[in-house]
């Protein structure tokens, strides 16, 4: 009687598995199963050698697999905008952010392809409905994940109204002059960095 | 795949990313309006104690406090 119970219980699960295989989806690396994975080669070699004792769990069995991305594109982007000393935005849902990547201004919408972008000094604008909030970033990275979460990590970020115009002009002139009088490669690079940063600050004030 | 091509100018000149990033942050902090500027520059202060080791023994430690203005 008990043997029949297991046969009856076994049938519906088999039916579900067949339906999954018939769905005909290609296997992507993002389709990770929800159950914890175990290291199959280790377990097999253990069982060959020591069949009586349960194989110990390897670190990979404790790791939570990456959750699969949602099947439909979410309507809002979740942004985590953090600085070393403060998290400016933490899990905020917005419509779009424009990040200053080294390859140019990059607009990120929900459903963006997963990207890691290095940021250059420039303006980050956060668009929420009709509001646009702008911050001037010094440098950092932007990680956009498959589930429409964007992590923007920078060293220093200021709202545009905290920038002093005179100091920016003075700095720009000073670094342009340093570039002309620089001798070593390192001094030239520092002066060039100065010019880049101050031009970005200037553009933030005027743009 | 571009492996060594198109290194950024600062790396070609021997600067590491951390140095570049810290220089950018210092410059941004130097261009802020007054109350924000002093509070931001105070964020960059580093306090540490240094002791030189001679023949396996530490000498008297000295406490240093450096700001980014060098």
C-alpha cells in the first residue's frame, strides 16, 4: 500500500517536468534553479571512496544562487546611489537615470542590459516622473543588474547648487597653467585630471 | 578583444585608479561653497600613528594627522 502511495505521488511531479521540457526554452546562464546547488563531481568521488558516510557540504552548497531576472520588464528602475560616508538614494524607484560613463552619457531605463560602467567626473541625473535631480559625481562605477537594479557607487557627489563658480574658474585656470608647465608624465596626468574635473564642474554649473 | 589597447591617460602615466579617484574627489571638494567645503575637507583628514622598526623592535610611535592639502 505504501509503495502505491509513492507511485501516485511520483506521477504529478513527472508531468510537471515534462511540461517544462516541452516549453522549448534555450538554457541561459541566468536560468539558475532555486534549490541550492551541490558540487556533483565532489559528491560522486566521495561516494565512490566512502559510501557509508554522508558527503560534507562544500562552500558552493551554501551559496545562494543568483535569482533569475523577472520574466517581464519592471516598470521602475531601483537605484542605490551610495557614497563612502552616506547613501544618498537607497532602493529608490525611479523612471530613468543618466550616468556619466567614460564612454559618454548613458541613459539607464528599467530592463537595461546588465552593465558595469566606469564613471568619469560628470553629472548624474535621476528622473522620477517630472522631477529631475542632478548630482555632480567625482568618479566611480555604475553596476546595472538584470533585475533592473542600478548600483551607482562614487567617491564624492554634490548637488549642483553647492558648487562655487569662482573656485571652479580659478581651478581651471590653475590646472591649465600647470599642464603647460608640467615636466614629468605624472604631473601632466594630474594636470589633465584637474582640467577634466573642472570642465565637468563648469559644465554642471552652466548646463 | 582589446587587452592592452586604449589605457586611460592616467594609467599610462603611472597613476593607479585609487589615486585618480582620490584626486578627482579632492578637486570636487575644493570647489564647493563655504559651509560644505570645510565639512567635506574634514572628511578627508587621515589620522594615523607610525612607528619605524629597527632590528626587530619598534621605536616610539609618532601620531600624524594629514589632510589632503599635503
